[in-house]
């Protein structure tokens, strides 16, 4: 007997490689628009997102993201996604996870990018001296204060993941040592 629920999940997940495919096809206009507000699908699936925090999004794409999160959980995917500043369900500002494209463009992706050489959060002045991005002190301190203490402690004791899969053009998503999603 066919398990309809699993079949629906498989059909939704089959859309991920199509959405990853390069090119600006007309049919991708809607998903690219919605996913672009979160850094694009390639960035979003690598984050510690929660579909409940993604608002004004077509249900079809919410289902895809929800089922992909289930798949990551099934394979115990842990490549430091909780250290990513953006779309992180644990780093909340104004009731929602943050996404600041200016910071992403400046390669500020991880909590560790906000730490100084002593393992403490940078001051706003240190941040401005290190990164050439447009941000004000309110936005900076809003983000820093939203980072939970347990994540700040973990960030001090771990090396940040490579930023290439997050900002690069690599469309390979590795669930574990054997399973790769392209």
C-alpha cells in the first residue's frame, strides 16, 4: 500500500533540485522572489530556520522547507547551522529571525564573525573598522543582544564553518558523508 503522506513529501522534495538549477526561468519568478528575501534557497536550507517564522510565503514552498528540515533531522545534519546569524530560529529580533543582506554581502555570516580576538563581542567601532558595510549602531547592538548566551559560548569555542557553501555558487548540499543533494 502506498503511504500517501510520504509520497507527497517525496514529490515536494523533488522540487529542490529544480529550484537549485541555475537560470532565470519564468516559472522560478515566484519562488525566487519569496526565497530571495531570505538569501535564496541555497542559503536558507543551510540555516537553522523554522518554517513557522517564515511569513507571507506560499504553502507549497513552506511544505518544501518543512519537509527538507525533517530530512536534515533524519540525517542528523549538523554543519554549524546554529552558528549562522541569519534565518536562525534562535536569534530573534522583533519576533522574527533576522536577515540583513548588507551583512551577507560583506561575508558576515556567523556569530564568530562578531567576536574579537578575545572571544568577546566586538564593539560597534571594532565592527565598523573590520567590515565595510552600511549598518548603524542600533542594528548592530540589536543583533548582538538577540544572540542567546548558549550560542555565544558555543561560538567562542568553535571554529566557524567555511563560508563558501553559504555565499558561493555551489549547489551541492551534503546531508552526511554519503548522501548529497544537488
